C-alpha cells in the first residue's frame, strides 16, 4: 500500500481560539466543502468533539455515492486535532489539523496521510487532482469567512 501525504497551510487574520472553534465544529465542514461533492453531514449536531467522537458523512465522489465515517483520534484544543477514516473511499485517511498563533493571526495547517486502492491509476487520474481542488476551494472559502478585522 502506497501512503501519500498532502499538505496545505493558510494564515487567517483572526485569533487562534476563534479559528480553532470554527474548525472544531464539524457542522462547518459544509461551508468549506465544494458543492460538487454533494457533502452532507449524517451525524446530528451539535457534535461533542473529543477523542473517540464518531462522525458520519455522505457525499458523491465523481458521481459515486460514498458513506464516510471518521473518528477523532487526537484532541488537543486549541492547537491540534486528528481525524481518521474508519469507513470510506480510502484505504487510509489520517487528517491532522494544526493551529498556531502567528503575526497577529492564526496559521492553520492541514496534513493528510492517505492511501487509495489502485493508486497507480487512481491517484494520477483523480485523487491527487481532487484533493488539490478541494483544498484550494477550502482556502478560498476560509479567506472569505475570516476577512481582516477593520
């Protein structure tokens, strides 16, 4: 199984606690997920985030309906949390979210370790491109949601 890594980073002009609060509310995933994924939270809100929390989603990947379940593996507010896929389209999905105060705002970092079935075909044709598109969209939305304070 080939394990790949994807990283993304954005500086947001808001305090650490505000940015962490946004990311730690699973209901906010809808706001930063592209419409073409038809993403829908199945787990009822509010979700109490802590180690062991299970979250279920449904979406469509390239038109194929997918059920996805993640578990919060690490919970270290306001600096870090990690979610892992228990059921879904990946052979492995471990998403680390890290937050750091910097230059009067907050750096939000995403690191995703993942593996896909048929990597030699699926990754270059679909998965790699889709991840780049998803996280580019996410950054665009985050910049709109966290504009500089006036």
